[in-house]
């Protein structure tokens, strides 16, 4: 590299490093053309290493597609969607500092036109739009009302597919559950034993902290993740790395009895 070009590159890297430092700490380590945003991440190269373990279920080609990244953080998955040709990418998060990180990262990588907005998952109706792919990674367990969030995503923004991930705890096995649950085993006053089976869908409620973080409220087992996705009107088409699910929009069970989401659609087009 000629001396002048090398000096320009060093200046660019120095300026970028100082912009990154001004927005620290970062939860996403993103490689901004030779400058990393979180090289000392406590989970290693995160989420790059995790992504490598489920990249096989992330659509390889998103040419012309619209993508909504809910809880986008510093935009790692928004960037991956752009890399795969997505025509429209909207990232939403409830934290302005993370949104500023996402803007810095996409600008530094030269991805123009990615829209980042401060919007809670509970208010996705305000987007007034359905997306070909919704990315809902790493947010569910931070919510006090997780099934409501899935219902709202299904009702207002999920147009076709959803990539979903959650913290999980407990059994990885998935038990077959009956279509209907009797109070008692037939002919007895004994409650059915299967509620205590490891593979029965269970949400573990975290009253205090998980890994030192008080914003973690729930940890489903694998059966509960899958059952909640189905209950919200998604079919699971693929699973990778234990806790990542590629889902497709499906009819909402019991939908014939009325809408499942009872949260007011603030700013939305439907009531
Ligand atoms: C563990 S990070 C996951 C980030 C990214 N999706 C990933 O999988 O790496 C959780 C993100 O969700 C955001 N978040 C938490 N509650 C939210 C809410 N109600 N609506 C939108 N984003 C939320 C946080 O600010 C944070 O950026």
C-alpha cells in the first residue's frame, strides 16, 4: 500500500476506534473493515461464532426481501440481511445507545438505507407493514410478557418467515402432549403425571437475576419455545444450535374465536 493510502487508512481506523469507544460498551462484536467493536466480549466473538453455528438456517439469498430485526442491538443481523441482498431492512430496539451503535456499524460498512428506530416489540403495530423475514433473536426472555410479544409479531409484522432465538433452560427433549388435558387420570383423583415430565413445555420464571442481569425474566425449555411459537401461529421449519428456530407463518390456533393479542395496537392501522 502506498504511504499516503496507508496513512489515510490509519487515520480512518483511529477515528472509527474513537467513535466505537464513545458508544461502548458493545454487545455485538462486528468487524468494521479491520476494526472490531467488541474484541474483548465476555462470550468470545459474539454473535459471529453463534451465527456460524446456525448460518445454515439463515436464508442465503434475501434479494429484494424486506426484513425487520426486532431488538436489533448493534445491528449484526441487520448487516447480515443486507449482505444477502435484502432490499429493505428495519431494525428496532428500545435502547438509543444500541441504535446509535447500529447506525455507526452500518455506515462504516457502507450499507445505506437501513432504518433504525426506537420502538418496543410491544408497539410493532406502529410500523403498519408486514415483512418477508422477521428476526426476533435474543429478546423474548427479556420480556415480562413473552407470549404477547409473539402474538403481536404474528398479528402485525410477520409476513412469511421468522428467525427466532431464546435463552433456554431445562430439558432439551420434547414430550408429546395430549390434545386435551383431563383434571385427573381417568377413574382416579390423581392429576396427570406428565406435567412433571422433563420434556413437558415449561417456562422457568426468573424472579431475580440470571447471569447477573435483572432484565432476564423467563427461560423456556425447548418444548416450551416450540409450543409458544406454535400457539402464536408459527410452524418451526428448522432448528439449529439448540435454541435457534426458523419459522413460517401458519394459522393461529383457535384464531376462529377472535384475535389473541389483547394489547392496544398503538399507532397501528388495526384496532
Ligand atoms: C440480548 S440482546 C439481543 C440482540 C440481538 N438481537 C442478538 O440476538 O444478538 C437484547 C436486545 O433486545 C432489546 N430489547 C429489550 N427489550 C426490548 C423491547 N421491549 N423491544 C425492543 N427491543 C428490546 C435490548 O435493548 C437489546 O438490544
